[in-house]
């Protein structure tokens, strides 16, 4: 994955509370563009759609749209929305401008995202599009390790997940070596999308599981680069806010942007 190119993050998983299971999914699209005022590739676009998959037809619960200027947050369970301005470059970049609107967009997005989808935003912040990538552990207190090819390693919380590092894929597993009675496991899969002579290693999958006495959460993130720009949200496109007609009867909550449709 290149942090300056369009890509998609797809999450799917289950949350079990006592004996009740909820299936969910989310998809995040990301792209950048040129600001005509400055000529810089500083514009940042995002769409994050959060679904409940417990029924035959997935139900869209939350939608977040960064259209290059404003971040729109829609709660379809309450019929509420907000908008926050994040494109803060003018004709001339101000001192210490990082060269992209991405940090401010992601900072606004993390404040409004709910549930497991927040991990998609955390991953985006660590990718840091247009800047230097960083990482802090997703499993504090658990050592990282690379499972061998043979014998393969079984995930300590999700036995159907098998990790075996080979010539075309590598895994980093928290925890490896396996600690007794773990309550969290995280694995990163890195694939060679090139050739042995010209390797092109990319992060392609993240596997996560977390267990408490009353709750078990597990999900997978799949990273696609590039993506289908015509896929996505229920309004027929991505990075396109809902219109005033679509929001008829909705309530606008705290916002930094006046809504005029």
C-alpha cells in the first residue's frame, strides 16, 4: 500500500455479547487531489460506511464523508448529521503547513467514528498519508513475533486463523510466542505482490480478536490498492454528501459549517 495513492480498507467481523452475536462490516475509501488554489496535492477525501450485517440485507448505520472541504458525519440510526471544515489551506500555505489536509481530516474523523470502525481510522492515522508513517502496538503487553512456515501457528483466540510465513507472505503475530490465556491477538499479513527479483511487499490483511468475560470481538481488515471508485455508499457514489432533499426531517447537531445543501 502506498500512502499517497487511492486505496480501500474493508472490515468484517462479529461481536458476541453473552450469547448474542452481531455481524458487522465497514469500508473506508481514501483518495487525494490537487487544490487548484495552490497547485499542491493537498486535498484529502474519505468515505467511511459502517454496516450492521446481522440481517439478510446489510443496514447502513453511520456514514462519514470527507468531500475535500468538509467532513460530514451521518447517523442513520438517529437521523442526525454534522459537518466540520477541515480544508484549511488558502492560496498560500501557512507556516508549518504539512503539505496535506489529511492530518486534520483524520483528526476530525477519529472524533466522530463509533465502534470497531475506529480501528480503520487509527490505521489511517498511522499510515499518515502524505507524511511519515508511524506505529504503536495494537496489543499492549503482548510480544510480536514471526510464526515459522512449519509448523504453522494457530491463532490463540480464533483457531480457524492459521499463520505460516513463507516466501510470498509474512506474518507478525501478537502474541508470539503464545502467552498463556491471552485476551487479545493481532496479526499483520504482508504479501509480496511483485516477483522474487523485484519484490513489492505490501500490508494486505490485519486480524484482530479481543476477549472479556462477557464479550468476544473479532474482525479482519483487508487492504485494496487501488479500488473501484464507483462502489461504496448507498447514495450511488463516494465522497458525495447527502443532499438537502435526502436529509429532509433530519436534525443537524454541532457543526462548524453552515449547511446550505
